[in-house]
C-alpha cells in the first residue's frame, strides 16, 4: 500500500549550488528553499534538496559556470547570483508542481 502511495507522489529535485565551505549567502539560500518547501507539505509532492559545490567538476559540467548562490529545479537553473526570497522560490515551485 505504501509503495502505491509513494509511486503517486510527484518528485521535485531542488539543488542549492554554492561554494564550499558555505558562505552566508549560500546558507541563507538553503534556508529559504527549505522554508518554501514547507509550504507544500500537504500537496503530496516529494521534494529532494541537495547541496552542490559550484566549483566542482561535476557541477560545472552539468550547469556550466555559475555565479553562486544558484538554485536549480529538476535540472534547470532558475536563480543565479542572488539570494532568493522565500516567496520567489514558492512561485517557481508552484509553476513546476
């Protein structure tokens, strides 16, 4: 039964891309992403949040050179070079789900 329910959930991957160790701007971006996601907990959407290092070879190969902080949703960079407000992240997520 649980497997059937889990299959019906939509999955959204959110990647917070920043420097290592995280700077205050990158930390705030991650906090705002987490806050925005909590607004969607009743929707049945499964959010997976990951932190990527903007200077790693894998991240550069996947997204190109980025100005951190950046936020990618389902593999598409939606925000770059600024700390997004929670409501901006919510608007982006509403368009996805």
